[in-house]
C-alpha cells in the first residue's frame, strides 16, 4: 500500500508514520528528513535548501520531486511507502501522479490529520529527537520514560531542529495554508482522502489511522 500523511507542521505525521511503518511493513519517506540529511552532508541540494528551510519557506518543487522520484525506485520501498511532508504543493501532487504512473505504481490513500493552528506552536517548540536513533519526543506530550534516556535505543543525546522556533513555525503554517491545504480538495476529488482527528492523544490518533488502513 502507498499512502500520504497530510497535515501541517506538528500535526504528528512523523510520529504516526514511524508507528505505521513498523506495524505494516511500509517505508516512511520524509522529504524534510532527506533535506536535513543533505544540509548536514553539505551537498549541492543541501546548500540550496539550507536558508530556505531556516526561513520556514518551501524548497523548490524541482528539488523535492527529484529526491522523491529517485527514492521511490530503491528496492526497500517496493513493498509500499508512507509519504510524510510530500507533496506540499499542487505542482508536487501532479508530478507525483505522473511519476507513479510512469513507474507503474499508484496511490491508495491520503490520510488528512486535522488539527488547529495554535496548539501546533507548542507541539513544535517542545519537539526533540534522539540523536542516535531518531525517535521523536516532546517536552510535555511524549517524554522519555527515564529522563535523558531514549526509550528505544538507550541513547543519551538529543537534538532540536533549527527551524523549530516560534517565528519560523508561523511562516511554515502560513506556507501550509497557502500552498499545501489545497491538496485536501485535490485528493478528495480523486476519492482517496480520509481524515483523522490529529488533536486527539497520540495513541488515539494511531487507532484512528489503523481503522482507516483496515477499511481500504
Ligand atoms: P514538518 O514535519 O515540521 O512539517 P518537515 O520536516 O516536513 O517539517 O519540513 C521541514 C522543511 O523542509 C520545510 O519547512 C521546507 O522548508 C522543507 N521541505 C520539506 N518537504 C518539502 C516539500 N515537499 N516541498 C518543499 N519544501 C519541503
Ligand atoms: P510532524 O511530523 O507532522 O511535523 P511530529 O510527529 O514531529 O509532527 O510531532 C510534533 C511534536 O508533537 C512531537 O514532539 C510529537 O512528540 C508531538 N505529538 C505528535 N502527535 C501528538 C499528539 N497527537 N498529541 C500531542 N503531541 C503530539
Ligand atoms: Zn534513540
């Protein structure tokens, strides 16, 4: 199965993608993670993306479409994927349709995570991840069981994203409403959109997503 998790920054896409990935044998494809890896490695793409990401704006469609197109060809993705953070514009959605058709694949489902804007600021400014395994946490909503120790791998180093500050989050939310929200109608029109309540606690959102996955 190939699906998209659609929602603004902080909606819980990454959190849920990691759970579903393990349960259903799908692969999470996060363009944000891929771009951050490119920035860290100092590649040509990373150099182009760095300032744009720090400003909370969208990297060019060409760059992210190229990254996704290459990634979808890799062997580990052939059993199905969860797109997290892509597509983010109608042009990206159209390019995705075209490239999947060319590769003989299709999208089965788009899950919209419905959330309100204001609570997202708190989610994003409190977000941190394990430096070793990438497990996601939150200062208030998802603390490690033992403070300072990763539940998953026992790692003791954590990191916060450069763009997870209030000012940048507001720009990212603006970009979401202007450029990404139209995708809700785009996929509803194709009859593959389902919605879940992203304001519910993490476990409940997971249950709603499981129910949607079982229904298709
Ligand atoms: P979040 O999960 O908080 O929404 P992401 O990790 O998905 O954030 O994205 C971080 C940043 O990377 C975005 O603000 C944007 O600059 C860039 N980015 C990620 N995916 C895309 C995309 N599909 N198109 C354009 N820019 C992207
Ligand atoms: P996204 O990938 O959509 O940007 P994340 O999955 O990284 O969002 O979640 C943002 C932050 O909010 C993380 O710190 C995460 O632990 C927390 N979080 C995720 N889902 C929920 C939820 N349903 N309720 C409360 N906090 C959540
Ligand atoms: Zn860890």
